[in-house]
């Protein structure tokens, strides 16, 4: 395989969770632009319809699957049904996640379980359901987990979220070591990106200016900034890369 062909995902299918909006939707469409068909999962059907239209607009097939990733058994059943239709994902983007800004002294069992249960526990069981048929058939695959700056640093009022994203990094390394050479497992750590989950922060001008001062590139991330690295990690261009996290943060961590 030579040149630009290393970045082609033609003939492959990508399963993307949290694909109805924001980072998940941008990556799903970006992988489709690189040639992949997409299985788009999310709880929001309306958003999934939008993702399906965008994927199909670049000439790829999209299976929109309404699904709560915390329902661990449902995904395995759905993947089995898709396999029966001849659809077998060999790329997984583990993106679904939640956050609630809460002072640590006020975190309840329910808040902890919601955040860690979605961001870390569900991510593991999604990876497991994705990997089982590939391992059984001795087929190759690639998993991309979504970490965060909090995979590397602590953020006040975000202890459950920080714990979950630190756990994502540990899980990435452990699965990479266990499933090599068949399945590569890497992660992306986005810096400051404006999404529906973070929009409240960006409406605060004082916060915006303070955060921009921490970013050497002096701008916030745009969703398209995550597409290239996702395509790279999904395909043959990164064939000897596993167990790593790539921070897409405009130099934020490098400057700390």
C-alpha cells in the first residue's frame, strides 16, 4: 500500500457511538469521506437521521442505530443482527459520553455512576462487543477511544469525569496489550472543543479568554481538527501504532 492509499478506509465499516451530534457526528462523516460505511449509534433518533443524511451525501452507507450504550446487552444483539445482514464493523470509535460539573463535596452516587458508567464502563463493554467477533474470526480491527485533557491532568469540579477519562487511557493501554496484534487500540484526547456538552462554558466570555490564554495556538478546536487523526488511527497508515493517546489540543498540554 502506497501514498494516499494508506489513508483510505474503502471497504471497511466504522461503528461510531454518540454519533448524533458534535465530535461523534464529525468523526462519523469524516470516516465516510475516507471511504468507510458507518454504523451510527446514539440515543437521539433525530440526530442520527442528520448523521445518516450527511454520510449518505458523501456516497457511503449509514446504518442508524438508536441505542443507549449503557444497555450493554443491546449493542451485542444489534451487532449480531447487523452481521446477519453482512455488516461487520472493523473500526470502532468509542465516543459516547456525559459530564456534569459538580463540586467534589457534592458528588452523589447517582452522579458518579452516571458519568463513570457511561464514559468508562459502557466504553469497555462496547469495545468487548465489537472485538468478540473479530477475535473469534481472527480478523483485524481498530478501536479509537475518546479520552480528554483530563486523561492527563485534573480539572476542578470534574472528578467523576476526570476519573472516567483517566480510566479510558488505562483501558486503552490494557486492551492494546491484550488484543495485539489482531486489534489495535488507541485514543484521542481532544482539548477545548465547543460541543453541546460544553456550550455553557463558551457562552462565558471571561472563561473563553482565560482558556484561550492557555492554548499556545490561541484558538479553540474545530470539529474538523479531529477528522484527520481519526482517519489516521482507523486505517493502515497507523498499522504499527497501538496503546497510544494523541492529544489534539493546540499545544495545551505541551505548555503546562
